[in-house]
């Protein structure tokens, strides 16, 4: 088991954003989170690299585990955790640096030396299916790339530090259809090496890329099951209503 949530409740001030979430995610799978806007998908995703720690006046109870270890344990170093858990956001957010230095960034911060940096940058760009498009302009600014290329660059940057888990918060929702297809193909390829969790508002995307799907509503995990089953034969009426477009 790569990721696990046990009786997770989360509050923004008095607002009860996640209610008794229990979930297990196996290694080398893709899990999609779906549900109406504001139901807690991103909040739950962000618990796994402790991004919510940055928000004041929040409270978590229960446990979030990675490979059996509670990542909110006092002994856990957040820097170390974020090396194991990469994150890709909705809007591509390259740094104002060259293509090469964007991918090399995490390595440099961690004191990796030059020879390995070049190898790792190339490997990461290849894994992100971007190498062929950028190999002749690695020194150019990342901002010269298209939106879809920038997003794959951000994926390469996340992969360069060899995480175990990749969290993706609507990674394709700001992209055109061709770039979206590239990112989706990539997600499928990447699960050979990584465990991927993706928030998506696009149900077709969930069916295309994921092995399991979790349906959230009003802070609860209503249903969590194999993606095929979720979309063909869900257990809960609320899931059925949502996937058939009756609300959300
Ligand atoms: P989703 O990803 O499903 O759209 P979110 O996890 O972003 O939902 O949000 C869940 C709920 O928590 C929403 O009601 C949202 O308004 C609230 N929320 C999210 N982020 C914050 C924040 N930083 N401060 C206060 N409330 C927040």
C-alpha cells in the first residue's frame, strides 16, 4: 500500500471540509478523484504532501500514511516528504529560468553534482514526453514553451527528484485537447514507476487514465472503487446521479 488515509477529518477554521475519509491506494496505480466543485478533492490531495500546513487555522485529525508511515508524525521532515511526493498543479507554473534549469532545480537544491544533473534532466524530460521537442533549446526560457509543453516541463521537474508519488490537481484542465491527450498518455505510462493521484473534473478523463476512482461529495468519500465499476455499475445512488450528469 503506497497511500492510506485513516479516519481523516479536516477543518478550515470551523468549516468541516473532509469527513472521516478512509482510503487505500496501491503502488503503481492511478487513482482519480471526482466530485462537484468544493467537495474537498484538492484539500484531500494536498494532505499527502502537507501543502495544507501552509494555510493558517486548519486542523487535521486521523492519519495520512505513505508506505505505512504517518506523514504527520513529529519525526517526519516536510522537506524530505516533498522529495517523495511530487505535485503538479492546474496551471503550469514553470520558474523564470531556462528549460534545463527548471528540471534541474530540485537536484541543485539537494546538492546534486553536475554530471548526474544532465543525465537526470534528460531522463526526466524523456519520461515527461518532452525531450524531443526541447532538446535543441534547453537554454531557452521555459516561458517560450506552449502551455501544454510547460505542463509537461512541470511534470519533468516533479519527476527529476525521483518521487514515489505524483499528485496532480486538474493537470490538464488548462490545456488544449492535443496537450490534454499527451498528458493523459503520459499519466498512463508513468504509473509503471510512480503512484499517481489525480483530481479531475472531467469524468471521461477519469475513465481514460485511472484504475480506481473516488467520488467525493460535501467532504465525504461517497464511493471508492475500480474505475470501470464506478462508471458502469456504481453502488451508491449519489454516484449514479453524479456520473449521469444529474448534478455538479
Ligand atoms: P474541490 O477540490 O473539490 O473543488 P476544495 O478541496 O478546493 O474542493 O475545497 C473544499 C472546501 O474547502 C470548499 O468549500 C472550499 O471553499 C473550502 N476551502 C478550500 N481551501 C480553503 C482555504 N484555503 N480556506 C478556507 N476554505 C477553503
